């Protein structure tokens, strides 16, 4: 893995992509595990089937992938997984062949697009046609059970289904619970995505020079992701200098100046649809930090390391939140939105609120379990301050605690 930030890539290394270590056997085993996890949730919740529109959920359950970002806002493909029956994918026009290699998919049909973009003034007509097909399948494969979980759906579809005797349930909780525990084969896919992401981080590290724009630097992460078979990057969270405080400003045409802080959050959806979610902070030009930059970085690093030591399997979300590193008052107003969150094919369940006012307004409890993958978060920047530091570490929860999955080093010489 290319993660030695002091050893720059030479021209030959830049031109040569990494070799994918994942075998077809591992990929097939991961698919089988994920589909079984979905079916276990259906049985547990007494559902005949789940209807999926979220492309990430479709990918998790079936491994079918097609225009993932576009179909996230155009309801033109969907899938149905039965607890004890077939897996059916409805594909976009002339895309049925895209599932030919998938042993997880039993049947492919042409999708009925009843969202307004696809159906226009014929929404009601197309939605009724769509609902009739769904209900026919429930009657055929549901064993008399008409309970159907749905992850997301346009409002018009609800009365179309319930009017035909379907009992609807929220499907997203079922999928989030299924996705939370990773198999050994999934972890191999995740490790490959992280390796690709860290190649992109290495490339950004090597290319970073004063006078570049933020967008020019950010493009290198996209380049390495795409050329290694990755999919997309969920955000544009790269900022420098005064744009690092407050956090969440997206990459721009801002010209980076030597000595400023440069912070980023990868949010990268890579090969096989898995996420690498890593944050680091450097100086532009890789020059020594100022005293104030060291102070900010030291606090962020302390928060990450402290919380990594706290987290153990079997611990409740609330207990973890209450035992986390106490954020100094000077940095509290600009705190990150959560202490930690799950990660798999995207950011996912759980999201752990800070103790106190955040917990009371939006926190929820549960248990950390072995083989969850999570990200430990930190943002340190004073309200009205000049700069801020963003750090994030992606880890696996084992029986003994947290094991880092992301291996790109921190700036320990700043501490």
C-alpha cells in the first residue's frame, strides 16, 4: 500500500495502476453473504419481501450496478428481494444484460418508470400498472404474506399498493441493520477500496503545490479512483486556509498559498461500491506548521486517539458518547456533526451524537458489535478562528477494540 507520505511517487509509479488483489471467489462470497443478511432481516420483521429503489441498497442486496448517481434521483430502476423466493431486478431501458453475470439475480424485467420525468401526465396510469405487477408477485411468492418493506418511494405509489391489500413497512431500517455487520470477504473489498483511496491521497500529497486551486488538487483523488474501477465521490470536502474554518466548505477555485492548512474528507465510493472515508490535514507546500496550527492539530489528533481507545464491542452508543474526549469550550461551537458513524457502501448506521445537548435532541441508542466498520471523527477550529483541522480514521471493531483500516499516517511530527 502506498502510504509513505515522505516517499513521493516517481513518474513510473504514477503511470502504473495498482494490481487488484480481489478474487472472483471473494466477490461471489461477499454477494452471497449480503443477500442472506437482507433475507434474515425480512424473516426477523415478518416481511414477504423488500422493494428497493436506493441504488446503494440495490447494490448491497444484488450487486447490480447501473448509473448509480443518476438513478439516485431518477426512479427508473428497482429491485425486489423475497424472504423465500426470487430476486428480481427491474432495469432501465435496454439494460437487462447488465445483470447477466450475477448469480444473485433470478430474473430481470423492464422497469416501469412512473416518476414525473419518465411518465409526465401519465404518472397515475403508470403507477397503477407498476403496483399491479408488484402485487401479483407478492401473491405468487409471498406465501400469503402481504407485508412489503420499501426503502424509498414517490408518494403516488403508497395508495396504489395499499389499495391492493399491501401492508407497507419502512425498508431502510432493515437494510441499514443488514449492512452494519461485515463479513471477512466484504472486508477484503473494503481494504481494496481503501488502498485505491490511499493511492489517491498519495497522489494529492505529491501534487500539492502553492498556486494550485483546490479543485485542481481534488481532481487527483477522482482520477485515481476512476482509473482503478471506483465509482464516485460523495462530497467535495477539500478546503484550504481560511476556508477550513468553519468546516464543510466545498472545494473551489481558491488558490492555495504556502503554509496554509489544507484539509479534506475523501467520502470516496470505490471499487465494488464500497466507501473509503478518510480525513487528513496538511500544510500547503508541506512546510512546517505554525505554533497555532500545531495546537489545532494536536487537539484533533488527541480526540481521534482518545475515542479509538474508548470504543469496544458490546458498548452502547450512549456509553461511548458519554466517555468520549471532552471537546474544549473554544472548539465546541464548530464541533463535527457526530462523534462517529458506520461505513460500508456509504456512510451508514449508526451515527453517534455528541453527549449532552446533541444527544438529547437527536441521539439514539444501540450496541457496537464485532465486525462493524466505523469512522471516528474530529474537527477542531475555534468559532471565528483563522483555520481548522479535520481528521477521520476508518476502523474495524474487533473483540479487542478498534483496528485501523485506513493506514495513511498522521502528521505525528507536528505533535
